[in-house]
C-alpha cells in the first residue's frame, strides 16, 4: 500500500475500532484524515469505512474542528472587506417536506445592504431534496456554472453570493459517490453546517435537528475560532424557523451561550407551515411573498425579523418585526413598479 493509504488506515483504526478501543482523533489527525480524503489519496473502501464508522461513533467537537481546518484550506474563499456578512449553513441534501424560505430571506437582506454568503451543491444523498441553487434559478438567479471570481463580483456588487460545490469545491464533490453508497449522512454533512466560504468578520447562522448536534457545533466552532454564532433548530435541519411551534435557537458570543426561544403566536404569527409540493408551486409562492402576498408571507416576515434582531440590527424583536414588514412592503412596491415599467 502507498504511504498515504497506510497512514489513513491508521487513522481509520482509531475511529473504527469499537466502543471500548476506539480513541478518536486529535484535531491535527482529523485534519490529516480530511486532507487525505479531499486530495483523493484514499480508496473508496477506506473512504466509505471511515465515513460510516465516524457516523456510528459520532465525531467529537475537536474532530469536527480538525475537519473544518481542512475545509478552510481546500475550499473556496469569499471576502467582504470591512463589512460583516451573514453566513448560513443548511443541509446540502435539500428540502422535501416544507417550503424553503432562505432564498427569499437572502434576497431581502441583500437588498437592504446586508452581505449574505450561502453555500450548497447539486441534489445530494440521502434525501436528494430541492437545493438552494435550484430555488434561486427558479427565481431567475443562476449560480451554477459561474467562476468563483464571478461569484465574488456578485457579492461585491449585490451583497449576495452562493458557492456551488461542483464548480467551486471539486475536492469535496469527490466524496459524493461514496456518500450515496453508504446511504446515511456522514460527518461531512455536519461539517457543511459549520463551514462557510467567507473569510473575515461574519455571523454564522447554522441549522440543526438534534440537540447533541447543536452542542457539538458550539464546541467545535469555539475551538475553530468562530466567536459569533446563531444556531437554529429549523425546519428539516435548515435555519428556517417554524410558525406553528416555538422556535428553539441559541446565540453564542465569545463562548457565552444564550438560549433564545421564539414564540410566533406571541407576535401575531399564526400561519401553518407551507408544505413543499413542487418547484413550480414554490416559485409562484415565493414571487407572491416578495410582493407582499401569499402563504409564505408570514413565515418570511417572522424569519426576517429574527435574523435582523439576532444579527444586532435591533435591540428588541418587536422593532425587527416592524422593520421586516417595512422591507417587505418596500420590496413589493419596487417589484410592482418594475412590472409596470416593463
């Protein structure tokens, strides 16, 4: 065996030796393992064994930090010099049960002069749900096929960017066939919620499903130097707050965690979650929300307000809700004027 394969076998033994003999990896070792996977130095058998063993064992926070170090080195980089960005981490395997809100929130925030950085990929196992790139394309904004320089240019001019893994992170795309074959979300799926292509000052907004995932995220990101974090128990693991129940979130500033429970009914939000039906239906719903109408409107206003509040734009949620309504009204007016002009 080649030296890299032998070394990876040693690292694999540490995570796959069973409950009593597995020692886990140090941060440096986890980075080394991720480097070898991204650089294509690992065979499919070893790669699959590592990903499924690590999923069963669950990566420790320090292992996630090491893997995050590797992603930061190998992945694309975007910057907003002198400006604080909002960076969102949501599952790459998309949505299949509820209508996504993030593309609409990103457009409204960017239109208000707030830099927003997203990242995603093509339809991915295990869910193969609808992706951010597909949703944006349905609204007439295509991110696929662009160079990273073009994406940075859009961020500079329009305060919005989405890196697309097939074009901008080929090393990570190399893991996709094995991810499909193992049939379960591997630790890399957790990593995608924590990593952002943005370098510089930012608020990282990360979705999660299970409380242990959130706790590991806090610890891993603290070790990796992320001091400004907002975690959301969102719909299908996204950052979209529900409207039919309390939203469980947490704000982390310099290692201090503040649990924030958001009750939509206390603020007049009583609408049901909008189910995902198909892309055509969602496109009509999304366009309606952007002109102040339709079933997604309340959820967009609620989520936009929460982001404005937690990002520090407003001291109280009530003021953020008023501003969210004003931004939606202003955007609706601009959209109607543009329609009349056309």
